[in-house]
């Protein structure tokens, strides 16, 4: 079993670890330590799977950082997607750390920080090619292409060597904003020597090259030219390049554009104010004006590309949005692909839109979306340009990182210099070697409403059981001294069976409770845990025999006697979660590549 990380990195070593993003999509967070000081690269969130009932978002567990406190000197942000910035407000509520990022990222963070009442925010703008010195680190951003403007990788130089962190990237030869990835800077780093390359793995299974974002613009123009009804377009709210192409396509055919959905409206406002969006003259209009226009002149840009139940598009599809509704002849364009885990939500929204009479363009082959991540040939190109001594794949599910490791071997990086790293694992570098240094606490923190970390494994287990089989509440008043049942039992079912339609089963459950209690009291048993357990087990066995279902059963017993009345119920000795939002089993292992 791997040991917990001990001590601090000395001047002769550099440590690299991940609190998220390894073996998963999202909640990317990397830390680099040298000479006892730490910098972070990204601090993101992810969305929960469908069986995480009630959970809104998931964050990386940041305990390691809060424990190190003043050792954490800076946070660098590669770009403004939620899986890279979504956890920043939660980190800054716990500790003050300067944030180095592009003006767009700083602008997108501001409303999030205000909403969470984070004060004394210290945001510092960075520019490609301009180095920032933080303690023993010299950090230089370099430009890469992605699906949002001002996407950066970082070169981190210390006395031990230079580490290249690519961020999310692809090589787009015709970028929307005309800003190419900085091949020259990457080549110069290679000439000076790169100790380690930490590289995006998201598209490592895809052969060839990722298409340019301009392909989407051409396809949107085709759709806009050939449709006579209203056009609704949904994409990621942070995809500023895609928003720009929607605006340009609408302008080319004389359509007006309205924006709905809070996050989309915020992005358009912030990106336009900072100069990242060029608003064509007289194209963007308010929703009230848009609704008065004829259908052939309307484009509606909306949130909901992931089928989020409360998003504008999902509510429009359900006929539950007061500002507009689907009309026959409308076209809805999904200019995004579902994030893994959101496929069912997206399919449900698409189906509802078809039911409302819309024509929906959503297939991956329709040309209305291209990835922002490098495919295999671009990944190999990055490795060949940088020529690192050591290679660590990051940002992807385990199979993506394994495939990325195979690509590294294909271009000549020795397998003994390639490391697959799980969340929590730490690598320690010297000038000549790398070794596993131990692990730090990692896992995930679940956000439910305003609660941070108060939903853990046991709560999720209960929610899943409630969703699958429902709950049965049993209430009864007893005199334990006399061994008498004074009132009840009453059986209340929610989500299990409807009492009026299952009277026989409910009556049988009541009788089973009565028999169990009387038998226990007749035998002299007064131990509450035993009484509770026997009642629950008796009713559970009955329900399982009759229905093959096991609802959650909560006995509530009122003990009436000379000392007054006491309510005894299941939660008095119910097992508690071992930690706030912790998920056990995160071992933080480092696995070398096997031949």
C-alpha cells in the first residue's frame, strides 16, 4: 500500500500531483511543489452521474491544499471551462490565493465569486510569452487552440527542470480568432530541455486530426440559409467561438439573435465587454423584440446543450418556459455533444422537441460540432515538438490515458519514462529520474443546493434506495414495562406501494410488527437496537417475500410509561458518514506502464 506523502519538496526535487482529472472527465486540478512551495494549475468541477440523486455538481477534495495553507502561493488557470474553473470559488472561500488567468477567465469568475460572497479576490492577468515569478517558480503561458478564446498551456521552470502542462488543446490551422498555437515557443522549450510533459488525453482514442472550428461556421450558414422557420441554437455557454459563429451566420442571412439562459447571457455580456465577441451591428436584440419578429428572421441562442432539467431549452421542450415556446417549423440545432453521463438527459430533451413539432439537428455527424481536443496525430505532434524526458498523461478517463501512453511509446518515449497517475498520487522529479513519492488525500465533494460536503456515500446510498424501492414508516406506541401495545402499529408508505390498493399487504405488515414486538417484550427484551432491528427485519422479509422489493424501513416507537413518553426511531443509532462528502477507495496509486 502506498504511503502518505511526507515532508515537503526540497530544492533538489519537484513534486507533481493531481487532485482531479485523472481517470475521469472533469474536476481538473494539478499541483506542483518545489522548495516547500506549491502552485496549482486549474481547479475545476464535474457534473454528477444520474444516480447521484439531488447532487448538483462535484468538486475535487481540496483538503490537501487547505492543510498546506500558506505553502500554496498561486493558482494558474488554463482556460474558462467549468471543468477547469468551477471549483475556484470554493477554494477561495477557504484560503486566499492569487489567481493568474486571462482577462476572459477573470471576467467569467467575477459573478461566481460575487454569488458565493468571496471577497478580497486577487486576480492577475497573464499574457502568452510573458513570464510570472512566484517563489521558486517561473511560469510562462503559451497559446494553444481550444473551443474558448485565450486558452493557454504553462511552462513551469524550477531549479530541477521545466515542466510543460498543455491544458486542453488542439492544433487548429484556421482558428476563429486568428490566433495560432505557439509552435515556436514549444520548440524553444524543447531546445532548452523539457523534463516532463503533462498532456491532455481526452481524444486519445480518435485517429487523425480534429477538425477546425471553422467547419462549424460553414455548416451553420448552410442551415441558416435553408430554413424558413425560427432557429434555436444551443451550445456550451462558455464556447465563445461557437457563439461568434452563430452571430456571424445570423448576420449573413439577415436574422436577429436573442439570448436566453442565465449562463449564456452572462457569457455574451462578459465576452463582448472584454472584446472577445464581435457583435455584428443590429443583430443582437432583446427577447421581447425577438418575439415580435417573423419566424424567418429569428435565431434564439440558448443554454441546455446537456439536457440540464432547469436549463432554458429543457423547459422550452417541456412547454414550461414563459418567454417562448416551440412552434411547428422551428429548427433546433445542438451545436455540442453530450458530456459522458448526460446522454439520457440530452436524448430526453431531443425527444420532447420532436414531440413539440420541431426539426432537431443533433447527430455528431451533422457537422454542427467539432471537438476542442487534440486527436492522435496532434498528440503525437505535441510530443515530437516538445521532446520531453518524462511523460504523464492527464485529463481523461483511464482508457484515454492508457491510449495516450501508447502514443508516447509510438513516438519513442521509453516506457519506463511514462507514468499513469491516479488522483491523489504524487510523482517526485529530480533532474535525472522520477519516482512515486506517496499520496495525498483526494476524492470528491458533492454540492447539493447550499450544502458543501454534507452529502456522502451513506446519504447517496439512502437516496438510491428511496428512488428504487421507496420508504415505509412504522409508528407504534408501547408500554415496555407492561409489554403492551397502546396504539398502532400504523404503516405509511411513500414510493413503495399505494396503501389503498395494497391494504392486504399493509395489514399483514401491521400484524407482523405487532407479533414481533409482543414476542420481544414477552421474552423480556428491552434493548432498543434489538427491538428496532427485529421490527425492521420482520417487515423487510415480508415485503421482499411479497414484492421482491426492499424499501427503506424506519420504525418510530413511542415508549409510554411512568417516566413519560419517549420517541425512539431508527436514526438514533443509524451509521454516520465517516467524512464530509468523502468517497472511499481513492488510493492515489502510481502505475508504471507495462510492456
